[in-house]
C-alpha cells in the first residue's frame, strides 16, 4: 500500500493561550475526495492554514505523500505537490486573467525566476494556461484584469489558479462560499471536472455540495475530529447529529 | 568616573528626546499603518514656533502654545490630507507625508531663512545644575529630562487609564480589531495623529535651543527616529523606549570618546604602522552610522525588533 | 493557438522607434549648448527612473534609498575611468558604464539580502535607513568617496576611435542616448520574462505567489539586484557626463528625486518614469531659472499628483487614450473648457501669493520688495496684491469644485460605457 497523500498526526495549534486545533489525526489516501465539515469556529480554516504552512503548527506532524513537511514554508510545500485555494478570493488583481493562470504554471514548468526566456515564446506555458482558461470557462475573459471580474468568475479563476500548476493534492477552502444555488451547482461541476484523478481536501458549509462530492467526510468540532467516514456513515452517526444540535445532517 | 556619569546623563537626555519623537511615530505607524515622514517636520515646527512665540511672550508660554498649535496642525493634516490619500493605499499616504515634509522644510526656509535662528535657553534655566569635580551638568539638560519624564508619565497614564487609551493599546497588536470594537475610529486616528505631532513639537521646543534650530534639523532627525522604531519593534511602545535610550546613550558615548581600533592595539602593546583606514576610524567618526549599523544587525538577527509584537 | 508572436509587433515598433527617433533628433532640432546638457541629464535620469520603477511599479517596493546604487555606479565608473586614464588598464570609455552597472549589481546583491525580508512600509523604512548609512559612511572613507570635494576624472583618454574622443558634449550626448536606448530596451524586455511577470504577481499578492511555489523574498531580491545594475549604469553615465562624483550622488536627496520622477511620471506604466524624468529635469532646470520658489511649487505639484492623480502623468494620459479609443473624448471637452478658467485663477493666485511671500523675505537680502510681472509691478508691502491673490485662489477653488462635479460626471459615463464594452 502506498503512503497516504496527506497524513496529520496529533496536530495542535494555539493562538496565545487559546487552543484552536486540539490534536487532529487524519489520513487522506491518494485520489480520495475528502470533505471537512463542522460548525462555525470549529477550526476548519485554521486546519487548512496549518497544512499549507500559512501558520506554523504548535505541535504534531504533517506528512505529504509520505514525506514530513512540518515546519516547511508555503512555497516549499507547494513545490512538493500541494496547492490550496482561499475562502476569500485571493488572486492577482492587476494581472490579466490569462497571466494569473500563467503565473501558476511557470514554476512547475521549470521557468522559475528566469529572466532569459521571453514569456510569449514559451508555447508550452501559454497552451497550458489557455487550456485551463477553456476548462474554467474564462477563455473569453482572457485579457481582462482579474480585479474587475464578477464574483463568480473570480471564484472560478481561484480554482483555475489552484489546479493549474498540476499539484496532485488540492485543498479548496469553501469553493462555493457566497454563491447562489445555480452558481454553486456550476462550481461543484467545475471542482469535479478540475480535480479528476487528484486528491481533494475541501472545507465546505453547503451540505448538499459535501454529500454530493465527497468520498469521505471528517467532522471537526472544537478543534477535534469527532468522526470520519463515508457520507452514509456520517449521516447515521449520532455524535455528529448532536454536534449539529438538531440541525439534522440527515436532511441534507 | 565623572566623565562616565555626565556622559550617561547626556545620553539619557538625548534618548528621552528620541522617545518623545518615536512614541508618536510608532503609535501612528502601528495603528494607521502610516509611516509619517512629516513627523520630524512637526519637531522642527515646534522649535521654530517656540522661537517665534518665545520672542513675544517668553519661553514658558511658548512651551505650551507651540505644541498645541502644531498638534492642531497635525490633526488638520490628518483630516484634510492623509485621509484623502488613504483612498489610494498606504503608499499614497506615505508619499503624501513625504511631500509634506518637503513643503514644510521649504516653508521654514521661506519664513525664517536658511541659517539657524537664535533660539536660546531661557536665562532662568541657564547655568549648571551641579558640578562633579570639574565637569558641570547644565541645568537645562535637567529640565529637558524632567519634561520628557513628565511626558512619559502622562503618556503612560493616558494609555492605561482612559477609554481611548484602551482602544489604542488594542490596536497596537491587532489593528484590524479596532474596527470591530465599534469605536469612532477616524476620530481616534485624528486624535493620535494630532497628539503625535504635539509630542514631536514639544520635543522640538525643548531641544531646539539645547541643540540648534535650523531648516535641516528635520532631515537630520527623521531617519534616526525611523531606525528607533525598527530597532524597537513595530507596535511596541516599550521597544521604542528601550531603543531610544539605547541609541541615545550609545551615540553620546561614541561622540564623546576619541578611540579607534588602532588605539586599542597600541594599548595592548601592538605596533600597527600602516593599519587600514577602517581601523583608524575613531568611535566619534563612527557615531553617525551607529544607529544604522544597529538597525542592520537587528534586521539580520532579530527581524521583529527588540520587543516587536508582530512581523508586519 | 500555435506559433510564437514576433518580437517586434506594431506597438513596440512605434513606441521604441519613436523613442529612438526623438533621442537621435533632439540635438539636431535644438542644438544650443544649454539644451544639450539638459538632454544629457534627461538621458541619465531616464535610465535611473526606469530602474527605480523596476522596484516601485513592477515589484511593489517603495524605496527611499535607491541613490546608493546610482552613487556606487558613478563611483565605480569614475575610478575605472581614472585607472584607464592612468594607463593601468585598457578599456574603451564607451563601455565604462558597465563598470557602474557591475558596482550597482554587487551592492544590490549585498543590500538586497538584508532589505527584502518585508515589503510595504517596512521596506520603505529600512531602505531609508540603509541609504542613510551608506551616505553617512561616504564621508568616512575619503579614498573611495573623495570626501567633501568628490572624485573627478577626465573622460578624454588617448586618441579615440574615428574622431570619437568624448571631448565635445555632443559626442557625450550620443553616448548617453545610446546607453539610455539599450538600457530601456533591456528593462522593457525584462518585463516580458517569467521573472518580470512573477514580480508583478508578488507586487499584487505576495501570499498567493508563495502558495504557487514562488519565494517572494527571492523575487524581490532578484529585482533589487537587477534594479541596482541599471541604476549603476545610470550612475556611470552621470559620472562620464559631469566628470565628477560627489557624495550628493548617493544622498537621500537623490533618492527622493528619483522617487518623484517615477511617481509623477506614473509608476503603473512602463513609459511613465521616462516622462517623469523629462518633466522633472526640465522643471528643475527651467523653473529654477525663473523663480527662487521652485522647490515650493515642486512640493505642491507633487502633493496634487499624490492626492488627485495617483497614476501620475502617464496614468492620466492612459485614461484619455482609452476614452479616445471609445470615441468619447469629445464629451469631455466642454467640461474641461469650463474648468480652464477656475484652474487659471487658482494657479495664478497661488503663484502670486508664493511670489509675494518670497519677495517679502528676500527684501531684506536683496532689496526687491516688488514683484515684477510682464506689464505689472506688485508691491509686496501693500495690501491690495495680497488680497487680490487670495481672492483669486478662493474664487478659483470654489468654481473648480462646481466644475469638478461635471467633469467627474462625464468620466463616470465614460467608465460605464467602457465597462459595458469590455463585458460584451
């Protein structure tokens, strides 16, 4: 059996004296779509920030594809094949839509900090970026500045930028946040399309999205995972139902 | 021994003066994210206004009037200029204060001329406070120290005992929190900016006659105060205090001692006929760059500053 | 989808061709010696301001100490020149600015490592401190920096090739113009490379760039070092132009000047700093010849740009070009015409006030209490000129407020129309 794509062991995080993540163990096998759910303030986003090294862990161990990455910087972790999106849209507002995506592909294609290549001559980078634009449905907006896109378009770009680099472990932080029903349906289809064959870990509030997309679900409550299992198991889990205080998960 | 004590007192006086400037700057910087380039200009305006007002009304009224005038000016600058520049982000704010400092220097030259003005220590404070063996400590330096300490106490009480002080303290470590506290943030900003300007002006009033009041005094003081803020650590008044004293005392000692690496070698009995230029430099010559060397050292070994609460 | 676009497209051909034409023809059109030295200075400052904008406009680094690279480049070049003159080394004078570039690059590699940890305001503060440190040390090592008097040299060495000795100022002008063109093309080319684009990304959002595998500190470091290289070339050109380098070259004053040029010209476009270098150099030379109050006007002009046109001259230009492309420039004309009067009143009144004030101050020194304007003599000792000027400022400001609403209304229409067009 190969190493899990992502493995967290006894991960803890405190801000000052306040513990936010209180010992999380989690294993996500390669190729799985894993959702993390939980009430507000449970620490879902913090967990993402720890895995992607935005914040340092207080203690514990994080492994990416069998290799320990605890204490690494975000760019080092990205270079080892993990890429994340953000809950609040986090793009390059003064670059064109095309350049946003192209920036995401330049590093993995080996052009790094080159100042001896002419960008427009890098046919492989351009074609890859154009292919991504096609797939996220923004080909027509290629030369628009990313900062003036509509909200839904920016969210799509956010996902495009996240997957463009070819990372095989993708972390999506609430990909459908703030969307209408129809927008959300499109976003789910987009996520499904773009993460085909990759390991996906996502934080999501919308139960419809979670139960439709995830292979397995972990429930985070007050900084601890109280249950992990298939959607059916999670629906049936009494502890989970209690945590959601009657807001029955089964209805979703 | 007497040299040591007198130099130490001189250094502390200078350090306290630096703190009067850096406290306001660090408050403005930490709360509003504005690096106020015009801060030292307020210091200079304080000295010039004290000279002008003092010529009419005497030193004591000037001690009160000049900081109040400059404080009002500072508040007006925040309301009418900085806030407008804020729409375009921190760079525009910074550049606005940069342009302002340029304009103030030009204005001062226009009104008072390019040469230093004859701003003197008042007769009542002229003379020696005490004499140690053969070295005397001027009464006026003692007065400067007293004013600085009184200001320090006032600032401490204002920040720990008042509601506004509470907001200020909260915003030092978590600037984004202030909005959430539901306070009238713009008014607090104006208050802090104006008070910072008034403090800087007070420093100018008491330092302008002890040192020299000339159009270049802002440009000479400004960068050192920035260094104090970086060395002390962003968002930390305590750090600014420590860094002010450290730089004040260190620089005063360096200026006062004419000692070089070559001298050290000689004293150890080593003959150095042709030492490199670097080793020949005396501490006095090195004094002007000492604050910057300290800053570089802090940046390399302790990027948060001596007591910095946060990285950015 | 396939095929690589050519290096020279129509826009670049027009832009750089025009640039080349202007710098080649400038001394032929105005050949007065005074104008020639002005052109030389503009050429030097063009390279310097463009190198500054590699930091400010392209990487989002606001530096208050860029002059150290310029000064080091100038020193490196002048010392190299003196070594060549003394016969210690053989090196063509034409290529000497490269020595300046090397010195700037070296310093950039050293200082860049310390300064780029953080961007934004902190970087601004640190760059100021580092700049002051280098400037202050310049007086400590007279052998390198020349002390108070500076280091001088003589750019005419040996016989020269084909009559090019760099004795006549015109030859120096073409040396500077040639280097300015090459450096400008090189800096433009840099914006079209992966590093150039990633620098923009780091400027926009360093955190996101980091989550895409880039190390923002490394990107800033590379840009500071390369910016140091081009600033060093500018310094080298200035050393050859003036044949003397003083501590002024690396002072805070020079750092401030280059910041003004890049910002006033427009940091958001590639060509903005070129405009800024030309405008400000001309202002420095021409306006300073007319009035003693020029630094004051200069400060006011800068504040107006910061508060009302943060995109600089190029930003305003760009805006109007877009309006013209949409065919809506004509709609602005009436509003602008209405604004001309109030602006004239405001500017005229302000200038009169400032000049009166300067007349009062200078009276003591030079006995010129009267302000002489063409066909008008104002006596600063009497009240009417003061009252008149103040009234002009007041009325102008009030009228402008009214007209401003109309102008911004028109712009709102244009923006709306442009946005609708972009969407379709």
